[in-house]
C-alpha cells in the first residue's frame, strides 16, 4: 500500500550486555555499529518509514532518536552518505555515550532492566504518530527489544498489561536475545505474533537482524524464518522470581507468590489466615 507506514521502535538494553561482550570477541562499538546499520536499512526501505530508538538500563530509559535537543546543523555528510543516515548515526553515538557515562558512576541498587518502562514509552510514541497522521494513512507498528540480560522485566503485572495493550493496538513485539532465554519476553512475542530469537553467534549479529527482524510481520510469512519455539506460560513468583505451576494470587494487585504470606509485599494488604479444613463427621453404624 502506498500510504502504509512502517513504524519501528528499537529498545537497546545496556545494563548487562557488557558481561556478554566480555565472553565473546565482539566489542560494544561493533554492536552499536550493527544496530546503526540495521535501523538505517529500515529507513532505506521506504521514505515514509518511521524510526525511534530507546536505550534502557537498571536506572533509566530515554529516547536516543529522535532527539529534538540535538542539533544537526553542523553535521556534514561523509562519503556521500544520505542526510537522514548521518543524523541517525550521529544521534546514536552521542546520546548512547552520554547515557552510559551518566549512569556508570551510579550505585547499582536494582539489577532489573527497565524494559517494561521502555515498552510503555514505545506504545505512547506509536499512539501519538497514529493520532497525528492523516485519515488515509495506515501503520504497521512493531517493537524490537535487543537485550543481553538474564533477568526478567522490572514488574511482571505491569509488563503483562503492556503486552495486552500492544496486542490491542496491533503492535508486534520482537525480541533479539544475545545470550539467554527469557520466558516473559517469549510470552510477549507469542501473544503479539512476534519473533523471539536467541543469537547463536554475536559476530553475525547484523546478518541475523537483517534476515529475521528487518522484514515486516506481513512479509515474514513468505520468508523462511526460524520456527517459533515452545513457550512456557508459567508465571513468576514475586518472592523468589521462579516459575511456578500453583501459587497464591493477591486479590488486590494480582501479585503471585509460591507460598502463603499474611501480608502482600507489593500492596501491603493483610490477608486472613486460612482455617484448617474440617473433615466430615463419620456416621455411626447402627
């Protein structure tokens, strides 16, 4: 369709990806170069395509591109590079280095990445684009999460609400995992008809991004992509962060616990202690 616009929001997790690169020969600048080439290829497919890049770690998440505070007046094209490609590359290098430098000296209190907050910002950005668009325009929106962390998202209930919101807005969530299999992100991809892919070799990251995540979800049906794996829909308990089959659910905030607790650690509501089951009285024989 001529009026169809493809919106891509890329979420970069930089909280624990440094541990991943310590185990491999790939450096973080090479990883950033691969992401830059990937987003430029997305912009090259069609002039009407839209792009946004969000960086997230354990402290904060913020937009890297587009950035209204960053000036491109003094930026010059190099080697005949297109103007929009130069702007995207310049914004990624400047804002990513600034973001990492600001949070490098902070004391780590929480080890969970703010991927849920970054997804919420992505949905708000997509909703604003659809609201400001013309009537004849149609959108094919998707979110790509590139993460190397082995932990789950910041809040389980919040992220599940974000997943169902993305499903209602017809937004596809894709995940490119650099090292680990994360059950919650696998559920997000399965619910929104996205792709969860674990990169077997970091040196070929750019090839996997172009092969699997560059085409739109409508075009992927005609291509040979890795088949979806088995998705584990067991929930995580809020006390030990482990997958459970049977647990206790708070009736107020829907928090899940593997063992009974008199007070909910999330909303601090007090529960009644379950009374022991009384057995039926045996009938006397006549």
